[in-house]
C-alpha cells in the first residue's frame, strides 16, 4: 500500500488540536525561563562592570541603601516545591527586563497575527474600526473571547477592559493579594506587546499600558498619536 497522501488530504489536511490549557502552562514557564535568563544576563553585566572597576576604567559606584533580602517563590499552578533565587535587591530592575523581553516577543506575535487576520480585508479607514478589530478579531484569536468593555475619550485614548483575562486566570500566589497583583504585571507584558505590534502593523504607533487591579480583570489603555 502506498504511503503517499492523497491530493485531497494535502489540499485540505485534517485539523490538529492542542489542549487549550497547554498554552497557559507554556506562557507561565516561558516567563520563568526569561526571568532566569535575565538573572544570568544581569549577573554577567555586573561581573563585567566589576572587572572594569578593578582595571580602573570606570569609577566605583556609590553603595546601595541597605534593604532586607527575601527569597521569592516561583510562579506555578499551585506547587510550593520550587523557589526562585531572586532577592528583593535589584528585583524590580530584573522584572523590568523580563517585561521588556516579553513585550518585544508580543510585538512580533501581534504584528504577524494582524497580518494573518487582515489577509483578506481592506485597509481600515477609521481609527475606531481598527480598535474594534483589536477588541473583537485579535482578542478572539489570541484569548478566545472579545473585550468586555471599550471606552474612549475621543482624543486618541482607548480603554479596553477584559473582566476575565485568560493569561491571568491560572495565576496563583503564596504571599497575598498585593504580591499576586505585583507579579501579574509580568504576565500582561506580552499581551500589551501583542496589541502594540498589531496596531503597528496596521499603521498606528501606539502606547499600550496594562493595568491589573483585581485578578483576573485586566485593563489596557491604548494611546494613539494625535491626528491618527
């Protein structure tokens, strides 16, 4: 029997399904991997800086203010077995680097998603139509639902609210609500980049600011340049 697939199978291949939760787990582990990678990059930069100080190439920096150190728990789906080695000293800077990396990934993903979703569409002639495309088509393609609420001041600022934002639904923490909200900022960096990248591919250089005040609700403030 021939193993060559039929022409019909090649032209219309059967769909292949992946468990929806798999992508949620992947994003959580991706954040952990990037956090570890950022810690290595930061340690390397500090080592190079120290070598330059010892060689007399740069002056010795002023000592930082003393602060308490505390190990942080690793993000997980509920397991308390693993801990991260990142202390509070320098943690904000490392978290900012992780957010920057995730947003850069999101920009590439959003641009490609917008191009794919708009393949058979004409150009958007109205800014509001573009934002509605983000709220409906892009949101549904990425997070399997539409935005729950859209507001605007009609001056280039749009507020997109999702009451059950999928990337935040599986987050859990051990140190209370405030710490969970702080950690959630990392997990909305890539979605913010996706929105920004999609708008950039559609011709709008936007500023996207995510805000999480009550898990799993998330709000994205999209600022478009004047005259858009």
